[in-house]
C-alpha cells in the first residue's frame, strides 16, 4: 500500500473500532422516516447486505428518537443518531442504546444542554461526532470570511465545537468537516488533520444525483484519502443509500485501501469488439455482489489481446466472434461458445471464491 495514513485516536463505535490505524469503515444514512420502524429496519438490512459498517438515522422529532430502541434491537451494525437543535432527542437516543451521537454542538443551544449530552454519552459509553457542514456554518464565521464558506472557516467552527466537548472532559470524539465544494472540502480536511488526532469522517455534503455525485465524491473523498486522511467515509447521493455503500467501497478499492468483494474491470471497446462488453460486465457485477472475497474479474472484448491486457486479473473473459476464452491468472483455461460465456465466467468466479 502506497498511502501512509495519519495516526488518529482509536474510538469504539458499537462493536467496531475506528481510527488508530483500523481499516477505513464505510457508512451510510437511512432515507426513510425514522419513526417508521419497519421501513427503516428494512433499509438498514439492505445496507448491511451491501457491506455497510455504520448506519446513521435522522432524528428530527421525539417519535423518531423513541423508535431508535426498537430499530437498534433489530439490526446488526452500529447505529448513529443524527441530532440537530433539540438536545432532548440526544438524551433519548443515548438511553435507547445507539452507538454514537452526531451533533453540531453550536446549534444545540446553551452549554447546559451540551453538558447534559456529554453526561449521557459518558454514562452510556458512546462517542460523539462533531459534524460541520458548509450549509450550517455559523453566520459570524461566514462574515469573518467575507460571507463565504471557506476551509479555514469550517475548521474554525469545528475547533470551537470540539472545545465545547473538551470543556466537559469529553474526548471520545469523531469529526466531520464537509462542504459541497470539492476543493474546499479537501483543503478543510488537510487543515483539520494538522490540528487534531481525533478520527475523521470524510465525505462531501449534498454531492448530488448519482451520475454527478459519484464523480464528485470519487474526486473529493479520494483526494482526502490519498493524503492519508480519514477513518470512515460516506458517499452522499440523492438516491438509494445502498449505492452509496457500493461506491464507497469502489473508492477504497481504487486506492488499494481495502480489498473487498469483486472488482470488475472491462475494456472500453473498439472496432475489434464482437461482444456486448457493457452488458456482460454489468451482469457479472450484479450477479457477484454477494461475494465478499476480493477478486479482480476482467471482461475483454478481444480474444487476441484480452488475456494479456488483463494479466493481473484473477479470472476473466476475452470474447470474440462466436467464442469466448475464460482465463485464470493470465492463462486460458476454457474455450466456450458465445452463448455460454457468462455462465462459464460465473462458474470460474464462484470456484475461486470458494477456495
């Protein structure tokens, strides 16, 4: 691994340790009404199946806060309660057994309310994530920087909020510092990483619809991680949260920060291509999502150069007119008719995943 990660403090979130050199955890957030327990649990189960390691739920009202106890009982991954403005919801969430509180101390209210949240977190041995977003940056800090959201302003807000928790001798802290601007986000994380040793949760806020948000998140989160910064990540997309988890893992795999599940590589196709590479690659990716063992699968549209171009793949397909070559670790092991290519490739993948 070429990336040397920053050494941060180790924090326990439920049964998961983050920071301190632990593997970067992928998390997501439910998009259901949290008070709808059945819908929320169903979505979390889908996220668990996709490999989500931490899940966060919005707690906008008392009913949602009260639902957390039953939600927690039915799921298997750490649960984070996302609280804004009303400190009582944080107290209910802590009592319900959540594994972490996400707050912005600056919008909770007076210090007595912060002190009450800290006391609850200490009593239940749960960490607090200080979350600073460009959309909720304090007006006074904006004004200091000519009314704009800046990396320096985000860091200043985070440090003020961290100090509020430290004032009450609380140090089980995770920090996120997100902007919609990719360059601002990257700079903010670089600055905050020099000031604190708390674990950092990395992401962009309001990244957008999948087509746009995937690119923005890949560039932004990827750049931060490439600097060795980050202990957990979330890809924030307007859409299915399961896709957030899948993309999160793809970002980590692309930087060789994790080796998890199937990685499908495929040629861009050209005039020599005689098979539908796009269709086959999509089908293989979909049908192998359940496999957790790390394997690289190559789909190539040229039977002449395919195995050579994908020599580093564990298994793959090089397709030509009417025929497909199945190769394993760079060597051709089977020659099959075109109609049997996908089935033969799946057989080979599954045999490697089992061994």
